[in-house]
C-alpha cells in the first residue's frame, strides 16, 4: 500500500492524450505518450479490424470512400474555422488590451483543480473482453481528468505498467437494467427485419446479479459486473461524472481555438439548414467534427450495408456496430490530422496579424460599431417582431418548467450537506477525535449526489413539448450542465467549510462543535446566494438555447441573403477581424437576451424558489473575503433562529418609508459627515449579530421588490457603487479600504440602528469585511456566551 500511495502521489510521466494515430483497440483508447511509427494504409486497416471490429463490412474501397468523405467535410468546414479564428483572436487581444476580467459573482471559495493524473476511484471488478468473448477480473482506475483505465491487476497498476484499456466515455449512457440497455441498443440498430423477429437473447451473458452496461455512440459497448449493489451504484455514479465532464469540459474552455471552433460549427450547420441545438456537440474538437462527418455518412452506410447483414438478430447487431466503429476510427484519423494542420496554419496567420490588430484596435472597433448600426437598422425590427410573437409569450411557462426540478436538485444538495455536517459534528462530540474529523472534512466534497441528480433527470420527460414547438431535443446538455454545477457547488461548500475550520481544528478545545455549527450556518448562507446566482445563469442559458434557433431560422430566408450587401461597410484591411454574420448573430442574441433577462428578473423579484434579485450586484466582493462574508442579501433559508421582533419591526418599509428612515438618521448625527466618513462609521459600528440581522436589514431597506420600485433607486445605486472596487490581483479590496478608515471612525462616532443601515454601502461593507480567519474563529468562540 505504501508503494501504491507513492505511485499515486507521483504518477508515471506518461501523459494521457488523445491518440492521433490508429488507436488499434478503438477510438476511445488513449496514447501513453510514446509516438507510434506511421503505419501504412494496409497496416492501419489491419489495426482497425482489431479491438472488436473484426466483423466489419468495410473493405478497401469502402474505407477509401469514408476517408474521402471525411476529407471533403473538413475542406468545407475549413473556411468557417479560418474566419472565426481571426475574429476570436481579435476578441482575445481586445479583452487583453481592455483588461476585461470575469467578475466574481460567488461567495464560496473554490479549490485549485486536481492534478489530471490523480486517481479518483480504484476498484476490482469483472470486465468483458470483446476480443476473446470472456470475462476477466480487472483493476479499474478513474483519473482526475475523467479517463478510465483497466489494469490487469492491482500489482500492475502500482508498478506503473501500461493499462490494458484507456477510454473516454464521451456521449455514453450507463445503465444497470438489461431491459434499458436492450432498448438503447435497439434504438441504435435500424434493422428493418427486427420487427418480425422474436425477442433475442442478450448480447452478453452476465456472470453476476449486479451488472453495469456502458453504451457508447459509434463505438463498441463495455460491460462490467460486481459482487454487491453498493459497489455497482458507486461505479455508476463515477461513470456518470466521467460522461458529463468528458461531454462538456473541453468546450467550456475560453481559449481562442475552442471559441473559434464552436462558432465555426454553428455557422457550418446553419449552412446546411440545421439551427436547433445539437446533441452531438460533445467532447473534443476532433470528436465533434467526427460526429459531423458521421451524421452525414450514416444514412449512406445504412442504405448500402444494412441489407447485406445476415444471420440472427444478435449477429447482425455485432456486425453493424463493428462496422460503425471501424468507420468512426477512419473518420477520426482523417479529421485529427487535417484539423491539427488547420489550427497550426491559423495560429501562424494570427501571429502575423497581431501587430496590425494592436495598432489599429480603435479603428477596427469603430468599423465594427458602424457595421452594427447599419445592420440594426435593417434587422432589429423583424427580430423584435419575431421574438415578440413567437418566443416571448412562452418564456415564462418554459421558465416555470425549468425552475421546479432544477431548484429542487440544488435544495437537495444543500440538505445533504447540512445533514453530513450535523453527522460529523455529532460523531466528533461522541469520539472527540480531531484527526478523524479532519479526514472526514477532506472527503466531504466527495459525497455522492445521485439522489440529487435524479431531481433534474425528470427534465428529459418534462420538456417533451418543446420538441414540437421549438424543435428542442438536447435535454441531455441541460441536465448534464446542471448536474455539473451541483457537483461544483457541493465541492465549493465543503472546501469553504474546511477553510473556515482550519485554525479551529489545530487545537482540541471543547469549542469545536460550536465552531462547526457557526461555520455551517455561515457557509449555508453563502450557498443560498451562490445557488441563486448559478440557477439564474442556468435558466438564462437554457431559455436562449431553447428559443434562439426559432428566431434564427425564422429570419434566415429574409435576412441571410441580404448580409452580403453589408460587407461594403467593412474596410478591406479589417475584413479578417469583422464578419457580418457574427455581428448579425450578436444582434439577434441581444434581442432575445433582453426578453429572457426580464422574465428571469421577474421570477427573482417574486422570490420564486428562493431566487435573489441582486445576485449579480456584488462584483466588488473580493475572493480573499469570501469566507469571511457576512450574510448575503436576501438570505432567509435556514438562517439561525432570531429573537421575536415587534410588529413594527416586522413591517417592511415602503420606498417612501425607507427614504424617510435614511433622512431621520442623518438628522440624528451630531455633525454633517461626508459620504466617505459615513461609510467608515458604518464599517466601525459594532456588528455583533450581523449574520442574524442582515436579512432583516435588506427587507427593511426594500432591496428586493421595494428597491426596484423606489423612485430614488438610481441615486441609491450610484451611492453604493462609488466605493465598489473589482476583485483584481494586487489591488486594494473594498474590505481593506474600510480598515484604512478606522482612525476617522474614532473621531466621528455615530451609532446606527443595526436593522436600518444608512445606505447600501453599509451592507456591502459588512459583507466584504475582511478579517483574519484565525481571529475570526477566536472572536466566534469568545462571543458565543454573549450571543446565547
């Protein structure tokens, strides 16, 4: 075991990368870092017949035909990629020059990503070997990059021996029911003779009662078997994590190459008349482009080869799936080589244009803005009309369908975390073992969320009506991305709690249970805020993904043919960096975003599913102060118990009452104070019990619906933003500015009622107040009797 720990801490130097040569055992296997010699065409064909494809119907002529189709598809795709690469490169340089940075909109801390080679899962299990048609015991390892390795045994893994199989389950589906698996297989096997046949036996006979079936598109399936249900469920959960992250992680990268590729795929598919969200937009760029080729190639393969299949149903299935896998491998080989060459060419061209972009940045932007003005004059009216008539009436009802399951999933994550912390606290009080508590906190983020994920799975059936009206069928993307957000928030809340308790756990004082409870309450409030922020982002992206294709497709016949006329408004020197089709799409997107934003804001104003109105209004909160943040605005869910308030205190202030309270407090001051002095005074006021009172403060100030209705809203927001400072490395944060005003505070002591701060700034400063974590914990411990 010691040797194993050392191996995990320092994994072998073989990097896991997608092989661009002939994979040999299937397209999902990964290279080990050793460059294989270039094989001849015949040798490659021989390799393709291995790995379960020996029954393929592909001969030399058909293989050449497939390569030709892949090469032609790449040739047609290349102009789109070249144009979009220049646009994306210009956007990247513009962001760099303008120092555009993503605003921090979450309170919970996030840990650094794990090393890609770190093992996340290790287990012995039975694995079906298709080449020899037998079951073999394997030692399976899942790495932090969500790749799956099958080793001969545990000893071989410890010694660093090469894995028997390495696969990426992109696009896969993991099930434990034989009936569900057979249904998936039959759906992927369009055999015209299957209707007249009786039910066929399973493709593989299971050696035990706890199987796991992994169905993969265009590739051979994998089968595993366990001795108990607990191990089976654990592995299914791990497979689900691998599938989700392999599907979407690569395409979330904000690099120039990925952004250019996504736009090129969008315009390439629109050129063929496909505007709807595409369910095969998953995995790496090579895989996505291969999926594009297979989408065009599949009808031809079905027409030419399905009638040639002979034998019983299971045998026909094996031959058909083997043929698909062999074709997919050929396509990936051709696409990988061509796409790598295309990317290298675009990179070289971009480097040559970089100096011109930097010197002419303002002129390029002016040219783009001029073009946008001309386009808006033509496009805005029909776009607004289409959105108003065909999309806007349905946005609220679609949002209602989304909010219930998604919010239930996030609520279950919150409840699961709270129950886990209560159990840890109870266990510590019984055993009083700090080391056990530390280890439990380290693994807290690994709590399985299967039941929470199931809350979101109902969207697959619940959104069926959207297939008819909006041609939306990509519910898997919505479900998987939501589950990834749930997993990330669970990891964040566990990491933040561990950070808060790090100094407390260094000593074995009897106040650890009290510190755990206080940290739990603080972290849960931060979770409520972050959950609202994340869910509103999910809702906005989903509504756009569902409805934008309707606007694009409706306007295409009348607007697309006219776009070429607008190229005359672009200077020839800047034609590489400005594309009319991109500006046109931006106008359509902005039109829809305005309507989507209104609907989501209305839901938040109504406080549906514990959404907060101001979730996006705290960009100035620095990352360093997240763990010390006070109660987020509007948080009421599961807050600590408060003393009963009088009826007058419970009555929320109307906008006029809120303004009157601010005026009255200013008149009570002994001397006039400047806005800066008032802010400093608020920061120095005794904030004991702030977490308990801050939610009431926000309600009394009317920062929810009342804030939106107040006639002085603009003035209040302007005052609040005067002291706001974005979270940037090396800059002074808002919390640090508050600390620098302590001297002024002592000269002008003004005591304010804790439930009615003098301005929104007071609340911002209380949230952004920075304290040392150790001192914070000590203060919590010292003040506990007084608060009780």
